C-alpha cells in the first residue's frame, strides 16, 4: 500500500524520441516535480544540454520552447543513471525495443536487452518505495519479467538488510505520440492508458497526468490489456495505410483518383478520415517492429492464422515501396545509368529528423543499384545520417550528394522524386525550378502533394501516387 503517495522526483531512463519530449511536457506542467532524464549515450545527453537549442538531438515543433523554459529548472539531462534512480519515486523506462537481430525470434521478436538492463539497474539502485512505469512499447507479459528482476533485489539485497528493502510497483503506460506532432500529442492526448494492479500506484501516476489531462481521458486497464493495446493500436494504424496504398495501385490502373476515394470513404463516420493518405509506404521506428512483434506473439501462442493476417500489412508495405522504385525506373526508359535524380525528402514523414525505416532508404538504394546519381535534399536530416542509412563503411558513396537547397538538388536533374511531405515542398515555385532540369524531365510525387495541372502546363511529365498517370 502506498496511500497518498506524492511524486516529487521522476527519473526517465532513455533520452530518445519518447523520453525527451514526454519528460519535457511533464516538467512543463508539474513544476513541483523534479524530472531527471538519463541516458548511457553521452553524446545525446550533451546535445540535450547544449546552449544552442538548434542542436537538440531531436527535432519536434514546439520542443525547443519547452526545453528553454524548463531545462535546469525542474528538467535535467544527465548520464548519472544510478544516482538519479536512487533519488526517484517514479521511474519511466523509455529505452529502445528494436526487433531482435540474432537468436530465437530473430527478425520478429523485440530485443529486450535494454529493458532488462534498465530493470537490473533500478533493482540495484532504487531506494524505498518506487513506481516503475513501462513507457517503451513491450510484448505482452514483459511487466512480469520486470517485476521478477525488481523482486530479486529483495532476496539478494547486499547486506541482507531485509527491512531496508524496496517496494516496487510496476505499471504499463505506453506512449501514443507520433513524431512530428509529439508535443501536441502529449499536451492533448486522445487518451492516457495506465495498466496495473495496484490502485494506489495507478492513482500516483494519474495525479501526474491530471496536472494537464482531463480525468475522462485517463483509462485504467489491467497490465496485459495495456501492453497489448499499444501493439494493437500501431497494427491498426499501419493496416489503414496498407489498405489505402493497396487501393492507390488500383486507382492508377482504373482511372479512379485515390484522393477522391479517400475522401469518399473517410466521410463515413465508421471509417473516419484520418490515416487515409496513400504514399510510398509507412516508415518510422515502430510500425514494422511492433507488427513483427505481434506476429511473433501470435505464433508463440499457436495462432498462426492471426499472425499471417497481420504479416500481410507488412508485405503490402514492402510491395508499395518496390512498386514505386519500379515505376520510376520504367518511366525513365528502364535506364538510370548516370541520370541525375533529385530526391526531395529523406525523413520518414514531415516535421521530424528521424529516418528510421524511412521508405526513402529503400527507394534510394533501388535507384542507386540502377546506376543513378542522387542529389538529396531534406530540411532536417543531417548529411551523416543519410550516408549512414545508404552505405556501409567502405562502400563507394560517390553517387550521392546532399544538397543544402531545393534548387541545388534539382539543377540539371532528369527527375524529381518527392518522398516526404514537407510543407516547403508544397510551396515550391515550379516556374523557376522546372527550367533548371534536363529534358525530358519527370516529377514523381509519391505523397500526392503537388498541383498536377500546374506541373503539366510547364511541360514536365508527372506521376502521382494513386492517380491515372
Ligand atoms: P530511441 O532509440 O530514440 O531512445 C532510446 C534511448 O534509450 C537511447 O538514447 C538509448 O541510448 C537509451 N538507452 C538504452 N538502454 C539504456 C540504459 N540501459 N540506460 C540508459 N539509457 C538507455 O527510442 P525511442 O524512439 O524514444 O523509443 C523508445 C520506446 O518507445 C520504444 O519501445 C518505442 O517502440 C516506443 N515508442 C516510440 C515512439 C516514437 O515515436 N519514436 C512512440 C511511441 C512509443
Ligand atoms: C506512430 C503512431 O501514429 C503513434 O501513435 C505511435 O505512438 C508511434 O507510431 C510509435 O509507437 O512509435 P509515427 O511512426 O511517429 O507514429 O508517425 P505516423 O504519423 O504514425 O506515421 C508513420 C508512417 O506512416 C509515416 O511514414 C507516414 O508518412 C505514414 N503515413 C501516415 C502514411 O503514409 N499515410 C497516412 O495517412 C499516415
């Protein structure tokens, strides 16, 4: 029992895309709580502490302003993992949970080594009553593993001082923020999910959120429902994208228009209008890994039909990316050798510098294999990141250059390929840009953001996803 447990000190393990923004928003709304974000990555922490707010390791609209307001007030970033754990009443685990690369379940199951390492560190360093909150996305039943590790510190506490030992409570509170809109999602969540079996621990976390979230939006479930709801939400969202992308190919064949079809079906309240934009396939660090994890769980429990149902969502996504590469190659006379292609956008979506699983990576690799020369422009992705995503150490990288403006990228290009829906691409002055290209010139709009008629009037060939081309 932890009646009237008032949280005064929070520690978050993991200063990434979830830990950083989530703790920043908690700090903003809870100036009575000290929030310490810790990470083993020194470079990342020093960027979080950089005086120049343009150097924050994560680009998110609205993040800079909150960091400016709260950093060194009640929001701190450090590598003092053990110290901050020992001071905390509540610890969030926000570490990475990528797909396992080796061993049993490789290619499907989540790699939980960072979660386990965090749990062990908590178990060794926490003092007194501590609430541990799973923020990372985890397979169902992970809370059990975390509990077992935490409990072990009771049995093996160094001096066998049984009475000094800790009390741990484990909650699951998965994060639903999307990159690019993280701050708004955290400030105005559709819901906050808290799974657990101890009412007082749930109340303690609820109290933190009640500083800015309406009570009606805070949903209590059991631990396993909470863990499974996170995987299911991502699977459903990804499924919508694969569904609309599948229809985009049919539109291209039949003369139907994917924008019109999306609008027509989205006006049905039962379907809803969001997440119906067709594109080059979904990217990002989570959809693929979470569906793979779901498939693994289904197979583990002997539900192969359910697993293969969800696996199709991923197959369709890969197919959409390959389909787009093939269309580009075939429209450019089946030959890309020494052709210059301007790639506009490399991030997996607009308003983020994240490139994890970006469709741009697989499409650019396909084009490079055909001998193309790529001139890539993205307003937020660093040159090193693009090089790391496309090449291994020692590879010949001379066919890729990273441009610092749209114009530089497009000069002398045979084709422009729009891969991310950045706002600035919607405002391009095509009258100025098209004359800079080599003719016959092509524009491939994989995001459906360009005014088709305007481009055609400038004498450029245009292909747009989901339209008769
Ligand atoms: P990330 O890779 O950006 O950040 C994770 C951080 O944890 C890294 O900086 C890493 O150095 C640190 N870390 C790993 N082990 C550690 C340890 N033992 N001690 C201290 N620090 C450690 O990952 P992310 O994108 O923030 O995702 C974190 C989790 O949240 C994942 O489970 C992911 O599925 C989930 N999630 C992500 C998003 C998203 O938009 N990125 C949204 C919702 C949920
Ligand atoms: C997604 C979910 O939206 C979040 O709720 C979840 O918390 C997060 O995953 C996670 O668990 O990591 P995120 O991947 O950041 O968030 O971004 P999304 O907006 O979902 O976009 C994912 C991909 O789908 C992007 O490549 C995007 O371009 C693509 N997409 C999205 C489409 O192609 N069409 C759409 O209509 C929407």
